[in-house]
C-alpha cells in the first residue's frame, strides 16, 4: 500500500467513526494537563466546516493547548498537515514541547524538478530522527532508498540500523520521518544523509533519477545526557532465563537491556511490556518505529517526566526455538513446509515488471502469508533471512506488512482485509538475485511460539 492509499483509508475510517484517533486522544489529555498548570493558550489553526470537522477539531485542540508544539508548527508550516501529525511518535511530540530538537537552515536541494528538504532533526545518544519533505511538479509519485554515512573517530566501536527504502509516495510535500538507531557506541558528531530517488515504475536496480546528499552536524553539546539505571534482575519465563541488565532513559525513547542465558532452548524474538511510574503514567512500546535493537527493547520516553519509581511489566513473549528446520516454499505449487503453527501461506505468484523507456525488464516471486497478530512482536515480521535451493544466503528480498489493515493482492489488483486478530505479509524475491531455474526457497522464521502470561512479570527499576 502506498502512502496516498494508506492516508485515504485512514480518512475513510475516521470519517465513519467520527471519533479522534487514540494518538491524538492521549496527546490532548497530556496537553490539557499542561494547560491546567497555567500554560498560555495559543490559537493556531482555523478549521473549515467539512465532513472531517471532528477529526480536525481534535487536532486543533492539540495545537491550542500545547503552546510549544504550536510554536514548532509555526516554524515548520507544513507540519500541520494531518498525515504528518498523526505519524509523529508521542515521545517526539513531548521532546518538541520541551524545545528539544533542531531546525537546520539551508538543507534544501532541487535537482531535475525534484526538491528535497531536511525540515527538522531530533537526536540523542542512541537515536536520530530526520524529518524531510519531497516535492515535484513533474512526477506524481516517487520512491527512494535512504542511506547514512556517519563521521566517527577511527577504530571506535560503532554500528547502526536504518534508514530504509520507501514504497511509492505522492509528491504532496508532506513531512515524513526516518529513524536511525545506534547499536554500538554513542552518536557520532556528524553524518551524511543520502537519498536516491527513483521512478517506482522502473526497476530499483536502474540508476536513480536524483541522488541528494545532506551533511548534518550532530553537535554532542546539543545532545542531552541519558540516565542509566542498573537493574541486574533474573526472570524465568516459559522455562527460559532472562536478565534485565539495565534501563537507559533517553529524550527520544527508553531502552531496556535484556541478556539471554546461553543455555536457553529458545531465543527471544519479541517482547510485550510496558512501564508505570509513581504517578500512574504508563509508557508503552512504540506503535511506529523501532521496538528493539539488538539486546535493547524500546519504550516511549519518560525522559521529560522524571520518575522516582519506575516499574516494568512483561505480559507476552515470542520465542524462536533453536535448531528448528527452515521453512521451505514450493514456488510452482504454492505450498510450504515447516511453517510456524499460526502462519499460513495464502498464495504465490510471479510478478512481471516491464522496463520503462527501454529499461531492462525484471520479475519477482511474491508470497502472501497470513499470521496471527501478537503484542510481543507488533512489527509482524515473520522471516529474518532467505536461501536458495543450494542453501546459499541471498539478498534483495523485501517484506511489507499491514497489521489489521488491507493487503494488496497483485493478481486481482484488489485489497484483501484479513480476519480480526491476523495480518497479511507479502515477501518478495527478485529474480535478479535468484535464478529463475530454482523452484524452491528456504526461509528462517523468527518465531515458533507465543506465550501470553496469566500474570505480568514485574521488575522494579527504581
């Protein structure tokens, strides 16, 4: 599903329900509490009387009662576009309300009728959020791949995840966000942000239409220092031993470091948990963005609401048993062996792409899976790697999931809505990376069982 279709589907659901979305509801509640502490109210947005009046009113209330957020919107006018506001993480809204973030000057480039602009940056020791917009009067929609090259001292331990490629997006100038997580070490002093923009109707292996490069200074002096609390508590869940090593409180998120016992018979691949402080405030896992990096599992940030007591509650775990056979998919017959119990193969098809303007034609095998949703792994990914018939690990695969939403069926060109409590995932393998002579592929599943706890496991952090 491209972003325009996703946005239209969202508007349809909201118009029918006539209720503000949960993300705005929690923001309005928090902003109202801030207003009670005599923060001045600022009128920002004039709402037209339309069928979407209820939704816009909720957004206006958010702006009105949060002066700092309104101020940020005034500095970046296009942020008040509804789609961008709905996608912003709660932790980032709170960071902005506390004047944490940077609006860089002069980071806008126009090449071949395509304009890209870095609108805003929020960075701490472990996470970088880049807000950008893409516009064009020539192209209706474009896709792109994002990359990062960090400036760092030589021989220092370092690793990061993200950013990634996009689905085709409309050229509407809406602000979008990409997230980069530091795995090892701390945030380097600067980076080069690279966007390779392509026509989605062409093969992604062709040369991009435009390559944008932006140099972003990441001054350590402007990065707030995190608070780290050692916990070192062992817990036994489903017969597996886990150590809650420490909790790191950062401006953009909270990281819980978990170490698995090497003698465990299964590997932890998903965790559902939350935290509550002494005021009863609850901090959940991110609904959009990264939920885990390596041994670190993420919660929304409590950095700007310091707590004397902070307690974790684990409610569900997802496990990948060690030594299980890989999933084998017969591409010609559309069947699969060794699938996890809650996963089903819906269909397999070969998608053909015609090269535009004389470009090289290409194709890909697509597999649609249906699986049960679970809170412990809400990213709803099913496979971590794939291999050809000879057992060689391959690259170039891609996966999309729309939990609780519509999956696009390439054969019928229609959207299929999965049953409640399930989601659809399409996994594709490009024939440029995979010989057309191969008839089967092998997939590494990331989960073999899900455990929902009758009573949450409680860990007191402080």
